[in-house]
């Protein structure tokens, strides 16, 4: 990709912007801070994208709108595609669904050719969602003091959190890896939710697409925290039915992010402070709606997606490429089953031992981790792996803060 500002900073821009395209967000952040030759427009482009992945959505949109209004003729269309993609993400996180639908339409009509094959599929899949909710009121949350909740783990080892909808109590999976909250169709109908047929397909952990509808929950309670206008993806019951294990619902990122901060300890006590804490650690960002955590293996900085709804950590092909000398010849290739809504898929890979990982001041070793030799999703090309509850369980307490963007383990 070529940036068409005619000045000596073009090479520097290409280097910094390239880190964003490779989703290397922490080096991208540091490169913006250290770069001395970016002109104002180039700096604003990078800062707009930086603010989006680090969840300062209003500032990101302010910069994007300024660039599109004042510098549009100087910016290559491939970069406009990235800006509009970020704009869609920003508007959804701000619950500005109508504006997200507008930006999505512009992206499809003007810059479609600059999207890769996966992005084109996702844009098509998500277009129905944005249109379905564009007239909906924004999600709101009312926190009334600190909250302490006893949560529990189900037979799959996943956290379940008590919620109240229509004066009925349910246990929903607590999942930072879920882009949106999810409910099965039979329960949505039982609760009187209006279902919208959005012509939407939802991707899963195994990359199997499941037909989904959309519904809006007027009010949802998590203890004394009151949510209104919560968007749910409505999946067929069969897609979340695993025999003796059946999932009724999942609380996803739009709800969890609104906590601003939560802590879970080894006794499965969830604490949500009314006023979030502070930390010098800055190791959390987002790839679209997926959390990304900065980790270290030995002295190498590596990026993991982060998923409290995953029982076990999974390593992806970039790990194999980076550390092939440690793997090939020392481990036998085996079949690995990757599961999610809609079914499972078998992939070749390895079961590797003694993976030592650190983030912040916290370090632990995972004794047995699955490593895939091929990727099921495009995003797995950019990240070393997905961090699961086998890592989390090594510590007494985990804190996730969506305001100052950090994750801590103690």
C-alpha cells in the first residue's frame, strides 16, 4: 500500500502504519510516540486507528471525521477503507447503530476492493446486523455502587453469571471472547423478545457459520447493575446444544465492557467496583470486538487474543512459525478438535509442554497446550494464540479494566 503524501515522511508512515495492518498494536503504539517525521495528517491517521483499538472511540471518530473532511483528496483509498472499518467499530461500541450502518454502506460501495476475502465475507455477514439494529435505542447502564456476585463454573469449566430478565433468573456464560451477547431462540421467545430476521450468519470458534436472528432486551439486571436496550444475537437452540451440556445465553463484550472493570478471584467471586482502579500496566487492546493481550514468552513480546469463555489456551500457526525449532522433531503431530457453536472441526497440530508466559509482573507455565499447524480464521494469522482459563486459574485474582486498558493477574 502506498501513501500518497509527497514528502520525506512517506517511508516513516509506511513503517508505522504497517504495524497497524499487521495488528501489532503495542509496537504500533510505541512507533507513533517515537516517530519524529510524520506530518499532521499522517499522525492523525495513525492516532485515529490507535484510539480505536485502545477503545477511545469518540476521539478516534473525531480524528477520522476531520481527515475525511479536510484531507480526503490526499489519502489513498486503501487507507480510507481502514478508516471506515474503524469507524464502524467505533459507532457500534458507542451504540450508534445508524451511523455504523451508514459507514458500513460507504465501505461496501466505495472501498470494497481494498478489503481482503475474509473482510468482505464479514462485511456481508454483519451488514444485516447493523441494518437490523439501526433504529434501536443505545444500550445504557446504571451502576449503583460496588457489586459482589458469586459466580460458578459449569461442567465445561466456563464461568456462569446470574442475570435477571423479565423478573426471571438465569445463568449465562460470562465470555469476553463473545463479540455480542447471545441467547437461544426458545428462551428469547419465552421472554417475549421481538426477533428480527437479519439475514445474518455468525462465525464460531471452529469457523462454522450459524444462521442468527437479532433481538433487543429492554432490561437486563446483573445484581444491582441495570442495563437497558441490550442487543442479543439469537441462535437456534441446536447450535448451543452439546448433549448433556446446553447453553441458554452468553453475556458478551458490550455488556462486560460496560462494567468498566471487574475482578474475579479463585473462589469465583466477581467484584465490579463503581469506580475503576488505576494501573501502570497497559496490555489490553481490541482487534475489532476481540480482546488482545500483550504477553511475553521469554523476552519475546507476543500478542494473544483473550477469551474467558475458552477453557484452554490454544496456540496458532504463528507460534509454530516463530518457535519451530522447539516444536518440530520434539513433538508428534496429532488431531486436535476445535469446537464452538455449530459443531467441531478437526485440525492437525501438536500438544506441547511447559509454555512459560508472562504479562505485567505475572508469570506462569502451562504444562500442556494445543498448537494448531493451520489456521481456521484469518485473524489467527496475526496472533500467537488465544489465552484461556487454564492460564487464568493459575492466579488468585484477575482484573480486567476497560477504561485504562489493562489486565492484571495476582
